[in-house]
């Protein structure tokens, strides 16, 4: 979790310019709780998906089911990222919103002409938005007075802008690494109040000239495969020695090291290097049957880039720590969850601990661990899906995808409340540590986060407090983190019932989470089927892979956690613990419904039950 140091900002920054950068960084930070990360889609990308899937449906009628699901997602009132809720589309292109809002599903399903019309109209909408969508976002940024003291009002506007911006940039070919790095560069630059506009202006899909270096050895995998590819594409490159490289950046190197030096125009250097890795992997595997791909293990530790035209810009290492293509840096939600909970729930588990052998989930664990180690992202995604299907404890629906959707969405959506509270607790604790225990006067113990109900209730009770002028922490929060301050204001308002917010807010969050998970699984299932049935290589995989890994990692962590805490291991049953979990979900939803018209700070009797399953909160 990235936390800004309060003394690291240039003095020209304002509360709102700081908030903009903090929120962008949070959205592309894969150390964040999943609820805080950027969405896979927004109104713009959903239209692009409709173009693709409607074309598939015209060729293969079975794809109509995925198209109808996509149209339902586009028209969902519960999902902020739907077409009808998209901030930019509603303000600047209301006719497009009206069109999708009024599509008749039955006509699309039964009439080929209606399906063709949908495809053609969506292509037209796509062309219309291709450049206008980003221009509209820039227009909205220009309307924000970053000098304003009306922090809460403009912070809400910034959230809407960023929720539109990030999925658009990723769809256009920018990496989360670039979005994060570019935002970070503006923290200590002058004219901080203009940083939001300057950051977004960097992403206009304009080509820049880059020089890339891949450190390798003679007769290595990369030499032949990448050289053949670059020659075929008529790309300017040559093989050089370290002494031929003009840079002040000191590379760890040996006498046997050589470098592939590439000059190339692209919009994003990290994406270009990522693509080179995939090309190298595929061409190497295609060339002959090989069992050993270990030479590629450290590929992302050996790649560097710089701007070709900048004389004062040295080579820098490309940071692929947040990209699942980098096998060595892939995170295991299963292991991270078990380690995080161990201290709170009094059991031994660290990064050296083996997962116990549990017969009921052994197949699922097998495919999960294979997926984490697979060099191919397509193979990894497919293995993760197999792991998820083999974990199904029982079947409640008619087909595989509906069973997976029911199982995952029912199990994990209930944790959205706890994720909201835990996210605040972790940011509060980390910010306190980074900024010299700045929040100690508030009196909340932050040496470590206690994930038991009692530990998390400390933050929940505090967020439910009605503050007055003498004890309001607003200014202290804002002084150290504008992002944390905004989260505090939002949660404190909701939990204390300001503007007539009731428990219904939590019910709506659970319903929206359940719907989002179902739609995301449907999106992943389409890509998985295209990989399995047609060998299609997927383009935008990072967010899909991370979500799927999180789903299966969390559900497996629940199983392993229950097994560890089970006194009689012989009695452990996957079916029974998921019956128990689904019963808990149904009961809690019912209890919230009974109390829907109360304020959140009036239902203390439910707090322990709400915070019971903290394995889903982190």
C-alpha cells in the first residue's frame, strides 16, 4: 500500500492536487485491498466490449449469452461503472446512454437484424468516443478549482473523473506501471495545482521514441527469438557490450553479458517490454519441444529503457512488480491471507510454511499453484479457472458458469462491508507509521492490524462517532493524507446517518458487489473459453488475472484457515464449511434487511457478525 509522506510534496500542491495523485496511485496499486483498485471497465470500455462480443455473436450464436450479460451490466443501476452510470457519458453523450438503456434484450436474442444493428451502432459510438472521451475528461479536470477549500465537494468529482480515466487508459494500451510512475513524478514538481491536468495530458496516445536494453548472454533464449522477430518487423536494433552503452546508470553485469539495444516508437515503454517477453516466450516454445523455461525467470530484472531524445535521461529499470506476467512477482492471495491472519488468530504461518495436505481441496490447490508458476499468462488464467471449478462444493444452478457465479459471488460479496472498514484501518495505520506516529493523539493502537472482530471494531466504533469542533480529527487527517481524510469523511457521514443514510447503504453495497463479481466472472469465462477452444491470446489480462486469482485465493484461504483451526482434522469437510458460509451470508443479509431503516451506529449488536469472516477483508 503506497502512502505519501506529508513532507514529500512540493509546496505548490493543494489539498485537491494531492488528493488527485493519491487516488490515482491507489487505483493502480496491487498492494491495495481489491475494492480500492481500478475497475476492469467503464462506460467507454463496455461499448468496446459490446462491439467485440456482438461480432462474435453474429459468427457464433452461442456467444449471445455473453452479449446479453454484457448488456445487463451496461444497464445496471447498482454498478457505478455501467454505461448508464458513467459520469462522462451522462454529461457529454446522453444520447448514447439513452440508446443502451432502451435496448430490448428479447429482440437482440431473436432477431439477427437487431443484433446487426447493435453491432453497427456500437461501432459508430466507439468511433465517436475514440478521442472525445479523453477530451471530455480533460474538460472536467479544467473545471475543478484545485485551489478551492471546498475539499469534500471537489473530491467526489475527482473520484468520478478517475473512475472514468483509469480503465480508458488501460484499454488504450497504457500500463498500470506507467500510470503509477508518471503520477508519482509530479509529487515534488512545481505548479502542483496544475499537476492533474499535466498528468492526464501525458496520456494522449502519442508515440515517443525510446531506447530499450535487454541484458542477456550469448546463445541465450532472447538472442535468437527476439532478433528474428525484430528483423521481421524491420525494427532498429543491435547487439552491444556494456562498454558501448552511454549511461550513468550502473548495471550489475559480468564480462559475458551482452545487450540487445532496441530503438522503437511506442506509447508505453512498459507495455512494449511486456510484449517482447510474450513474443520471446511464444516463439521459443513454438520452435521446439522444451521442458525448461527457467532462463526466462529473471527476464523482468534485466530490462531497461530511456527516452531516446532526452540527453539527460539515463536508462532506468522497468518496474514490473505489479504485472502478473512477471512470474517471480506474482502474489498469492492464499499465502498472504494466511500470513496476515496468523497473529490475530494465534497460529503459526509464514512465507516458509507449507500448505497442509487437505484431501478435499487438493485438486484445487494443485491447479492454483500450477497457475501461479506458469510462464504463460493464458495458461495461468485457464489453470486458475480449473482450480475454481474443482473447488465447487455443491451445485445450485443449471450450468458450470452459473454455479461458479453463485458460489463465488455469494461467498465473497458479503465481505464488502469488512473490506471498506479494513481498508480504512490499514491506510490509517500505515499513514501513522510513515508520518511519524502523527495520529497517536487520537488514541487508536496501530502497531499492527488486528483482524479479529474486536480489533476491527475499534475502527468501526470510531467511524460511528459523532464528532464536535473540539475533537474533530478532520484537520489532522488532511494534514497527513488527503485521501485518508476523504475516506474518513465519507465513512463517518454514512455510519452516523448524515443525509439520512441508513443500513440500506450496506445492503446496496453487498448487492452491487454480488452483481459485479458475477459480471466479472462472465467476462473471465469468455476469455478462458477463447483460450481453451480457439487458442486466442488475450490482450488486457492484468485485471482479469488479478481478480480471478483473488477469488480462488480467498476461497482456498477460507478452507485452509478452517482446517488449521479445526480440532479434529478428520472431520473437516469442504461441503460442510461452505454450507456454513452460505448460511452465514443468508442470515447476515436478512439481519441487515430487518434493520434497513436504522442508522449504522444503531446496530452495534450486529458488528461482531459483520466482522466475523476477516479472511475476505484483505
